[in-house]
C-alpha cells in the first residue's frame, strides 16, 4: 500500500492543533498516513499539548528551538517524510482534510505529479472575508504565472501535493511565506505534470489568529522574481 506523508507546520495553534490532527486521522483515503508535525517554537502551549496529549496520535513531532517560519518548518518536515506522496497541511483549520481524496485523485490515477488545491476553482463553501487579500493573491498568482508560464489560479494555496520523486528534487531556501512562490518557480522548471483541483476554504480573520500580512506580499514579489530569473 502506498503511503501519504502529511506535513503539518504549526506556530501558536493551541486552539486548533488537536482538531486538525483528528481531522487528518479521520480523512477517508486508501493510503496509509504518516503524520509529521513541525512545531515552530510555539509560545502559547502548542508544544506542551503536542508532546503531552497528542504525541501518540502522530508519527513524528519535531520542535524547532527558534521560530523560523513556515518555509523552515516544511523544509524540516521534508527531511522526515518517507511517503510515496507528500501533502502540506496548515494547522489553522482553513483547509479541510476531508478533501484529501479529491487532491490525491490526479496523482493516484497517474495523471499528475503535482496537485494544487485552488480556493478559486471550487463551487464548495468559501468563507467571505478580506477583499484585498483576494486581490493580493490574484495579483501574486498572475505575476508568478507571467514568469513561470503556468496557468494557475491559486499559487499561494497551502494545499500542495507532490509525488516522492518531485519532492526529492525540491530545494527550499525560504524560511517564511516566500516558500509558496519559491516552490512554484522550482516545479515550473521540472518536466512534471501539474494539476489544480477546487477546494473549500474556511479563512480566518486576524482576530482568529491569521498570520500572513502585507509584508509577506512584498516578500512574495521578491521571491517570484528571484527564483524565476535565477
């Protein structure tokens, strides 16, 4: 049986980490799961919750000694991943593990090597929150597409799924949210089949704990230019 490695980077998600792990474990897929949680030096009790109550529900917990960012956490997660397929899952409940079957289908049917879950293709539920976030995401995706010549609708999505062969070729330098355009730039230079599938999206507000901001948008622009022209 094939194995799916699920990498969950988390930072200060004490209110959501237990539920997201439960949802990941409950996801109805045919692949055996390897659940990897990378705690990015949380300070709100996430680390204690993981290591005291949740350690038997996942395969690997790794706690970083310094807060380095999402990119750094995913880079560390890739070191532990042994699955035939790898999937990135945020810990904040914005994305639904119940949709793994949809994300995995193009790879399991041998149609794709990489799958992006698009928040803008779906007819499923999508929480209505920030207009300017959508404008920013649309602009960044368009700019990325100009450089990569891909026709993506959601470059910034968390849900990115890779075959093991593709993941083994990925080199990640970005420590924070610049990882999204960096990964996209790198896979665009590989001879791989890239698919998108529509997903539901349950976005958070800043009061709920949303962490990405306008500074990350400027960093994304820099990363789009840097990793596509290099």
